[in-house]
C-alpha cells in the first residue's frame, strides 16, 4: 500500500511538470571581488548578466577548503557528519576510523542529485568532484551518488590541458567517466570541455520528460592557472601597480557595487609583505603576468558559461532555469615553491615556470600570497583561513521569479541544498542543517538566521562561529596564533577590532556555543603540533608507495628465484 502511494506521489510529481532546471556552477578558489558584479577588473560579462537579472549575496559564507565546502554544498550538512571534515590530502590517516572522518562522502549523506532524481530530474555533472578519496572510494563517485551522466576529476586539482597531476600526491590526475577511469580527449581544455560535455548530456536527453540538474564544477581558478595565450594577453598590463593598488581598487569598486559598506575599516593585511617597489624587476614582471593568467582564466571560464547560456536560450530552456554560481573557498595564497617536496617533484615533471609561456600548456602558474590577499579584497586572509577572506565568497542566484537586488544578511553554504529541495519539493530535507532562501529569492530581505542561532565551522583545526552580529575566529600557526578573537560583523565586516575583552559575556556565550557545536558534531581537536603540509607529505608517501610495491615485490621474487637457482647448481 505504502509503495502504491509512493508511486502515485512520484507520478503526480512528474506530472507537475513546471519544475525549474537547476544549474549549479562552482568556481574553485574564487575571491569575493573576482567577478565584475562584485567589483572585479576582470571581464566576466556572462556572470555579470546573471547577477544583474538575479540576486547577489554579499554576505555568503562557505568553508575555507575545497572538499568540505563541496560536500556541504551538495548535502546541506555539516562537514563532520558526512565524511569530509577537511581535504583528505591533509587528514591524519589515524582519524579515518572516527565517524565523520572517513575521508570520502559517506552514503548516509544524500547528495542533491540523489534527492532530485525521485522528482523526475535528469542529473549531470562535469568537472572537479573531490569527494571520493582521490578515486579510491568508487562508491563515493558522483556516478554512484545520483548523477546519471558524469565526467569528473576526483582530486583537489589537476592540469587544465592534460591528465598530469599538479601535486606529488597524485601520480596522474584521476579522471572518471560514468564511474570508470578514463582518458582525456586530445584537445582538452578544462573549462571548454566541461561545458561541451554538459551540453552534450542535456542534448542527448532533450526529448526525455523532466527538468535537469546540472552541476558544473570548474577547475578554474585552482592552481596551476592555465589558459590559452590570447586571454592572458588581454590583461598583461593590468596588474603592473601591484597588490596594494589592486586591493584598494577592488575595495572601492565593491563599495560602489553595494557589496561592502563605505565607512567600514579594513585590516592592513599587506603590510607584512615586501613592498611592490622593492621587488626585483624580473620577479615583478613574473607576478604581473601570473596575475594576468589568473584574469585570463576567469575570463575564459565566463566565455564558456556564455556558450552554455546560448545553448539553453537556443533550445527554449533558459527561461525555466535557475542558475546558482558560487565558489568553494577564498583565493589560493599558497606558494608551492615554499615546500621542498614540491620543488623536488616539479623538477621530475614536464612543468616549467618560464615567463614567455606562462599559462600555456606545461606552464605552472600561481598568483602567490600577496595577490591572493588582494583578490580577497576588502577582507583579511584567504583560502584555508577562517577570516572573511577565506570563507566569504560570491554567490549569485538567478532564474524565474527571482527578484533582483542584493541580499546583505548572513547566508551559509548549507542553505543552498536546503533552498533547492524547498523549491523542488516544498520542504527542506530532514538531513539538512541549512535554511531555505526561497522567500529571499521572492524578494524578502529579512535575516534567515535569528540572533540566538549559531553556525559553527571547523576545518583542519581552524575555527569560527557566527551568532547574531558577532563572529569568533581562530587560526592555527604558522599564519595564526590559535587565539580566539571576536568581531562585530555588522559594524566591522573587515574584522579590524577584537571585542573579546570589550564584551566578555558575549564572548563567553559564543565560546560556549562553539563547545556545543564540537560536542554535537563530533569535532576532533587536532594535535597541537599538527601542520597540514607535514601531513600531506606523509600521506603522499603512503599513497605513492603502493604504486611501487608490485615492482618491489617482483624484484624480490626474481632475486629469490635467482638465488635458489644459483644454490641448486
Ligand atoms: Ca577550492
């Protein structure tokens, strides 16, 4: 009887045909002001068009790292309850027996694709997945987690022109087509390919009933930054005034666009670095061109989003499509050349950092800490950190019946899955902790979180908690001191004035909420001497040693055989 009702419900559901298509576009390591509509100098006309037609979220937060953000985005759950508390590359392997620390997306945490399919959605994904433990846990790949057609990379990043790994952790970038290991086409360029492949999936099923859910997860703007030369050439002169000037320009543009309050002070985040004028000419030129590659790569990605929009328009699909565009964390400030294991590894690869060909095939480009800090403008810090520069990123939602404007109240990564299930089914799925933004999309501008609700966040030992207008935050060494500070984000969104001693009662209340968050979600306190780069080195050796194990065993067997033969003689 129950089954009958379920079938009836499902068929009724598929009859209620006007459900919107949903396009979820995730950009990797994009700063708050990297998109034109948020104050960028980079050409992003297609995303700006969607932002102009839809709603801009100027106070949206995610986690500071790729994989946890992606898992939270797709499930609406806290990162400690889904198997991805931190990127698996830096997770101490001893933690894998702890519930919530499995290192891959556990089956109990349903993905949006699994939740949308029973409602008649056709489900597709292209691009970076990063939730299957580097391809080792195949049950956690998107093809086995609700996506009908997929072409994905199950790693923290990869080359944009080939299957080369960008880190010693991976021998080759682990690519999968519909759950099976696969190769890349000859003329592969990541952003173009993900869009082509997505168009192909939609087109193949265009006669089939039902809306589609398409998740395009770009490699842009993750390192190595790479893009065809003509895009870089457009921006060659743009960054010649350096990072201080870029940060200031972005801040002013963000104020003008209504993304940041004009009177709010900001942290002097760049003062601890070398002055731009004091750099060697050669280094400066290299950095200016690296930043141009960054800009070109984003411009190219936007161009391919434009092609996707054109396809939808040409096939009468655009008007009933909701676009959600966001980033998984703030800008990448890591300089890989600071790490000896990377320096040794890169010399064994085809990669080069030659000025002439920066951004082209086999070129390894990154913007470095100072430009990353500028691209998080006007905020402090960048990827991996719990200050606003690491976790406050762009969010644009546009589509049918979505009212234009800017939503300035706090919103959070887990709200997206809640919103999608609410739009599709009229309710937020039980597993989710996020709030629905449905009323906000319809024009309501009230806060969705009340003053006594808290949102806790812990990733790789760095922590934050939001409650009402306040936020507490702490970052571990080497960039932090592991001391909690408290900021009033309403009056001081730039996090310039620590109020922990000014309002000790409020500070204590937020600390207690954090303790409760740790307790409820089973957060493991990492050892004091934990350092992510050391852990990645250990995990790299553990992962790669298995590749050489069969050869080692073969040599031992041949050696033993030879020894026995010799003894028999
Ligand atoms: Ca990322």
